C-alpha cells in the first residue's frame, strides 16, 4: 500500500532551502522574510485603502496614511507576540514547560494565526483608543490587508516542510522531507490559495465595487467568517500538530477547527450588524 501510494505521487517537493541567505553565523530564513513581506505589503495596501476617497462615505477616510504608518509598529508587536504566545498556549505548552528557551526560537516556526489575531486585535484597540479613531474602520482596513501575510506565511510553511497534509493519492500529492515516505496533501498551498488569494479577491471586490468600507464591520466580519470556514475546511486535509493529535477519535476535530468555530460566529454577527457609516452612532 505504501509503495503504491508513493508511485501515485506525481508532484515532486521542490526542496527549497529554508535559509535563503547565510552571512557568517547569521542565517536569513524564508520564514522570517515571509513575515516582513506580509507586513510590508499589508502596510502599503492599507495606505492605498485609506488614501482612496472613492472607497469612503463623503470621500474622506477617517484614518490617515500617517495613522497606518504609525500603526505598523503596534501591529508587528501584536503579530509576533500574539502568534508566539498563542502557539505556546494552544499547541505546544508542554514542550515550552520542559524547555522554556525554545519559546524564543521563533525561526524554527511555531506561530499561531489565532494567537496572532488576538494580539493584533489588542493592538488595534489600544491604537484606536490612543488616536481616537473609529475602531471598526481601522479593523476593516487591517482585515482587508491581512491576506498578504497569510499567503506569504503559508508559502513559508511549505518551504519549511511543516504543517503538511494527510496521506493522499491525489495526483498533486507530495512526499515531504520530514513527513515520512507517504505522499501527502500540500495543505500549506491549499491555505495559501484560500486564506491568501481567494479571501483577498473577495474583500477587494467588496471594498472597490460595493463600497463595503462604508459599512463598518462588514469587511472585517467577512474576513473572519471566510477565514474560519477556510481553516475548518483545510483541517480535513491537514495533519494536526503531532503533540496534540485529533481531539475526537482518530481522524477528525483538530485544535484549528475548535479555534475557528468562534470566528465563524463572530464573523456572522459582524456582517449581520454592520450598518452604513451615516447610521452608526
């Protein structure tokens, strides 16, 4: 059975070195570059959204480009701190207790989207309060920009040969270097396509064709709903973290699913309660 599945694998894992540049003892990794690229692209896209008066009621955004520039520091801290702490609490608490210094080795991977989302949410709340900005307008701009980071992050997961999928005989299955001899779903690429490309396209159409930024919470609610649904869907093809395994039975319910269900509910609430800006208090 193992050999037959291996022969059915028609795609070859590209074997990309996780280190893209080595300068003496300093190793620059694709994983870190993905975070830089995601934050940079999100920053530039956020600036373009707030700078385009056609997307906002009255032709003026309540958030300025300077606000977005200043928010970069806040959101970077939220992403890194939230993502790492979330991974420790949700996925890897026992290992961190046994080896506390491993919590600092972020270059080895181990970042949680759900933890990063919590960190970014706290950063947005604090920043909006400090600048007296409409919180949901800021959240909408950030939500529309997040798919860049998700796309690059999942590509980095693929390069690192981590978070691979379940064994499969689909023609595009791959044998990952540290995933055993069986071909597997390249679930990282599924997530890059759904969480990065598809969600970005949907949100782009909403903001530029349907003036969704004029209804605070609509863009962010749609993002949260779509991400939750996409993540739950991909979890059926992705192997759970080895230290946790499946939470029920031997082949379903993962921590990713559990953490995504509240996102679906929150997203639905935000969409259903979003009102035109002129009608908000």
